[in-house]
C-alpha cells in the first residue's frame, strides 16, 4: 500500500492560523485523469472539471465533470465529448442555476483542428447545449466567469484569428451560447489569456505575451470596465520567460496575479506573485523559489484578506514534482506552506474556497491512484 506523504515546510509568523489537512483523495481509472478546475457548491461540496481517458468511451480524452460532497465522495460524473480528443479546463455556475464548463474539442470542429469547447449542463450533469468557437487553426479556452442573465466571459487563445501566431481570445456569450462580442489581443508572436476575474465595475484578464514586454514571455494584465472598454494594460517581466496562470480580484477592487518567472535572478523557475491596485499600480511583488523549479497555477483571496496559492515544486517533497500550497498574508509574506505527493509527478492546478470555510485543491497525481495519472484532491481548513 502506498502512503501519501505530507511535509510541512514553514510557518513564518507565530500568529498565523495554520491550514489543517482534512482529507486527501485520489480517484480515476486505468488511464489518464487530470483535474484542472472547479467551483464550490452550496452544500460544502464542489464541481470539478478536467480531462479523462478512463471514463466515457475509454478510447480517447474527454471532458469530465465530477460532483463531490463535502467529504470528497463522488456524487456523480458526467462525460462530454465525441470521436476526437476533448478536455475541460474550468467550470462556473451561471446566474440561471446551471453550469458552464470550458476547454477544447477536436471532435466538434469543422477543420479537424482544436476549437474552444463550451458545455452548459444542469445541476445533475445533464447536457443542455454545447458550442465550439474557432477557425482553421487551434483555439482553446482556459477560464470562465459568470455574468448577468446567465451569460459568461471565456478566455483562452486563438490561432485562427487576430494578429499573429497565437492571440489572447476573450469571448462574451449569452445564456444560450450565442456570441455577443469577442476580442483578439496580441501582436506578431504568441500571446495567451490564461485567467479572468470579475471586479467592481469590470473584469481582469491575465496571461503572457511574447509580442510585447522585455524579452521571451512576459506577464500581461488587462482591466476592462463593465462595457468592455479597456482601462489599462500592464506588461511586466525580465529577459527570460514570465507567465501568469491565475488572477484573482481583491476586496479593494485591485487584483493579485500568480504564475512563474525565470527572470529576476531566478535560475530554475520560481513562483511569482504580484498585487496591483484598482488603478494598475504595483503594490508588491514576491518571488518564492528554492534550489529547483516551482510555479503557481492558482491564487484566491481568503476571508481574512490573505491569499492561498497552489502549484507545484521540485525543490521539496519526495519525487519529480509535488503539490505545493502556500498561505500568504495581505502583504504577500509567507504564513504557511505544505507539500503533498509521492515518488512521481503531482501537480496542483486549482484552489477553491468552499462554502464551509475550507479550501479544496485539485490537480493530478502519478504517484498514487489506479492508473497513469489520477485526479487528486486535498481539503484544508
């Protein structure tokens, strides 16, 4: 029997409330299963979205939705896809009480490439409709937020439209999946929107740009008002690659972005976290890195004003990569950190604030479970 190792790394302040591990669970089949996103449900459970080859037909990657209760037990699974590869990256509850999952599809595409894939489904996992958006080349969705009247903002990248190889793609749809407007942002090189967050009177879009900035990939952050008018653009980085994977809006109308940097004297790649005010002024910039490679995939603000960051580390733990979870205060200083994993690769993709006051971190494990890669979830309180 394999044992899932946990190692406590550090507690920087004596008055910080430590996060405690409530449970660790893995689930999956004999093939690849990865959890990329999720959201909290009113009963203390969660809806998780990802990509699976174990469930459904078992012959190809498909988008899989898993509903779990507050103890991490599976309530139901729903699989969406076709004859090609399909996957889910994020899920949100819409204002009409249903859910939207976004990702990519190679099954439902006119040109045989990859298109943005959006599926609307009921609370019981029944498909209401599905849509694809794209052109003659690859297009993919990474994140989604719900807007009024059952609509949603979706972000990702497009190779079919825009100005260069890849452009950031922002899509606004109504409750029936009809496009209201779209924006293509970028230049001659690769540019991707990785995350979106609603804020007071508008929304933030964050990702990376190779077209602008200082060199290689650079962070980019855009703020729009409620009428989708651009308020400001920020590109930030050094000579090497700097990528934002997640943005969260703060209570004061600003935001925090999290990702990875190979600049700023980082030798291997480190976690990079920046806080901006509502008018785009940088308030603080923190880098967390050690002897090997780390990156952040998700950040959220806690009720006390601090932040939880989830990603992966190769510096600590027991194997190739391990779940890496950081708790920061509102100034970005470390309060607590922990590593979860085994001998092989284990990566945290999303942290979710649950309705019961806890936090759920979901991702993938190669160290444990039933097959090649399995879903892994860690609940903290």
